[in-house]
């Protein structure tokens, strides 16, 4: 995108927010870089330079604009649409892998050498993995500086900096202000003193239809782990340094996010996982423009544009829940999952609501007694085999996973057919082209809209929807009256 100068110039001159995160505009005369929708008067074309990432603009010597805050723009949709090396690396960097394991850890997870990863990231993004992680640390630092009254020393280490000096130097370089000056700019907003409770705004590309997104999460909520309370979705989070509780509330122009963390080092990771769960970095215009080309689907798209794919904050958790939900109602699936949580989940305290546990990870479920499960023997075998494979690391459903390799390995387990595998691919792996033509709700919707109703015929018809078939699934499901399609009262 950034190499198409004419297209970038048009986006900047029209202040088109759809391109925020796709590229960044640097201005030679001011030394700043902006998002395309910056409200400032567009610079002269000869003074514009375009970069594929905030890190690349920073490395070129530009500082972040104080008006449009380009570091806080939605992420590039490419990292959620693709499954190649660069996209997988970007998802892992967003999940904090470099801060925890360094570049060698990133390389090990991806199965490539550090040199190969460095070369490919620089070729596409203009910056290497360390610079990309540094840009993320700078954004986390700004969030903590502006939304809390934590001491700067605490913020430095919470954001992932190795020293106070590195923290100070980076903040000055990226924002052209010292940490104290940055905080003083928002002093009149009276940020709340906190040891972990933060209130943030999660941006997205418009339009966004919250009905199926929050409706699905609320309708399938596991008791104790998730809940819908006072117009917001809440859940517990298992994070690298501890646990957290998040409250997410849809508004017309952002998702209000309140995070309570017992270790602030998990802030950027928690934000990344919440954005992933809500599919906030999607490009709804591109998705809807393609899907509405189908005359039989266009009315559904036009009725409520901007549907997202409700995902998960933990791929292994969702895989277990997918098996628990095989061939049973939504209510029964919630009951099965709730019992599992009560028996094996880690207790947490939630003074603000009814959350009681973290969903148990594969290691905690490894000693699960199949006889305690109130469903058929075949499904017990499916569940325990899946848990064993996840616990042993034989199947990777994390941010850096290879989607097709995960499908192949899931298919080797007993009792995991196409419906379960594609559901996991759609909601755990985040594959935007995952498709479930055998789903009863999809077949009923297809018949009602005049689409082919048999799985084979519908699959053939869906070729025109690629690579956005997971979004087509959301529009098809929305034709029904199920609770997943609407916000709770």
C-alpha cells in the first residue's frame, strides 16, 4: 500500500480513516508522521513520505503527531488476513513474544532463522523485529503515562523497557516530549490513580455492527469466566505474568475497555488479545464490498454492514469449548463448560461482578477424569485426546500458528470433523476464509435467501466470497432469531 504513492496521497488529502494503520504519512517539513485521517491540513505532496509501519517512520527519524496519535490507530488488517511468515510474526510481536523471549524466541516459534525473519520484516515493513517491538512498547508507555498516575519507573518496566534511560529516550524520540511533559498534557483530565485498573478506547475501522459480535460472546458466555453485565461483555484473562479482568462496551466510535491487571507488564498483550477477540483490525469496507457483489447476499450486507467475526482470547480454550459444544444446544455447551471451570479453573476475585475463575488451560485439564463428563464416550475420547495434544504442544492454536498445519493436525484427532475444525479455524485461528457449509443454521439461512442449501453446492457458490467466507457466515447466521445475533437487553 505505502508504495502506491498516488493512492496514499488521495487517502491523506481526503482524510480517509479507512486507511489508518495501512500506512503512515511522514512530513519532511515538520518531522512528524501521521495517520492518513489526521485532522491537520494535508501537507504538500512533495513533502509527503509514506511508510508501512510506525516503527519504520520512527527509524527514519520522524516523531508521532500529537493530534492524530498514529501509534494508536487500528492495526493493519493484513496481519489478521494472512498466514505467511510476516503476518504470523506480527501477531506474535503484538502478543509480546519479543519482550518475553527475544528475537530468538520469535524465530523458534516460527521455525525460521533470526536472519530470515529480520530480512522479511525489513523488506515488507521497513523495520526489524526489535524496532517493531520498541514501537509497541512506546505505545504502551503512552497509555500508562496518560491514563494512570503510576510512577514513571513503574511504567517503564511495565511497558517492557529494560531501563529508565531507555524508557526516557524512547518516549522523547517518538513523541518529542518527556514522559512528564506527556503526562502534563492530559493533567486536566485527572487520570485515576491505579495499580492496574485502566480505562482505554479501542479504535476500529467503521462501520462496526456490534449485534452479532457482542451477542455471540454474551450468548455463549461460560459461567464464572464470562458475563454480560450492565451493557458490557466481561471476562477473565490468563496472561503471561498473571491474570486480568476486562470489561468491553460497544459505543458508536470506539469500544470502551476497562482492564484490571495484577501485573501491568501484561497491558499491551491484554489489549492485543481483546482487539483480536473483537476483530477490531478488520477492513469492513473491503469485506462488505466483495460480499455485496452476490445479489443473493447483498441485502443482508446492506442491512447491517460491518459485521465482525467473534473470536477468542485463547485458542486452546476455544478448541476445548468447541468440542463441548458438539451436537448440543448453546445452553448445554455453557453448562458443560461451566462445570469444567468449577472443577478445574483457577479462582480469581472480581469485586465488580460475577466472574470467579480463569478457564483451565490444557495442563490443568491433563488429569481430567473422562467419567466425570456428562456426554457420550466418543466425545469424552475426543476431548481428552485434544487436551493431551494441546498440553504436549503437538497442536499450536496461538497467535503465530500456521492455519493449514493446525487444520491438518486437528484432523488427525478422533471425533474432530470439518464443522469443528473450521469453527476452530474461524474463531480461534482467525482465518477469515474459514467456512462451515454443514452447519444447520447456515443451511437454513442459505435456503431462505435462495442460495444453494447442500454443503457441496454452497461450498462451490462460496468461491466468489473468498477470502472473506468467515464474514459471510456471520451474515448468514444473522438471518436467524438466535440470541447470538443480538445484544442482550
